[in-house]
C-alpha cells in the first residue's frame, strides 16, 4: 500500500481562507494605529505651544500674537515663535508647521494648529488645540486623503 504525503486541496483552501479573514480584520486596525501614532508628535507640539502661551500670558498679562505692537504677523512666523515662546516645530519629523490661527486680545481663548509635512507619510493630517480659560483644552485631528475627503481621526474630539 502506497502512503500519501502532503496536504489536500481542501486543507490548503481552508488555510488561505483563514489567512484572508485575519488580514481583512487586522489591516484596518493597523492603519488606524499608524495614523494615531503620527498624531502623537503633533499632539506633543500643540501641548508644548499651549504651555508656552500660558507661561507668556503669566509673564506679560497677554497672549503672544494677540495683535499688540510687534506681534502683528507673529502668529505664523516660525522664527518669531521659536524666539519668543521657545517652540520650534522644525525639529519634528512629521509636524513642521505650527500657527496660532486665533488669539483673543482679551486673553480668554486661543487656537493653535499644527500641520503635517507634505513630504512625510503623515501628509494631510491637521491638528488643532483650542484653549479657553473656562474649559480644558480640546484637541481635534483630521486627515485629508488624496481625493480631498476630510475625516476625523479616531480618539480625538470632533467639531
């Protein structure tokens, strides 16, 4: 009697189906975790800028970039941001652009936005931190895909 070695076609098909199901389930989870890991650098940059802004307000009684003489174009000037607040986005790998997009002259609210460099895998991610004197800071994160569709990133506040 001859002994057969190897696998049957049914056994091979079953293994392929199981691997396909695992891939189908795990790839979206992996992609979401990769996006979230990109945003950690942006979140650290936003928190650093917010802390520096609060220190500036404690020292000078106003927010940096509030339109006071010498601050007219300061909100988007990276060099002035580094010099006055000590926040330098250029040392980051993904998030190299930061701007105070809204600063209240009354010192009650500011919004700081960080954008991912277009030459990195994190391109399209824009994060914002909204600080008010009456609530905890709120961080939002959105990504724009290659088709121009904007969607929030899981784990952050949505507008």
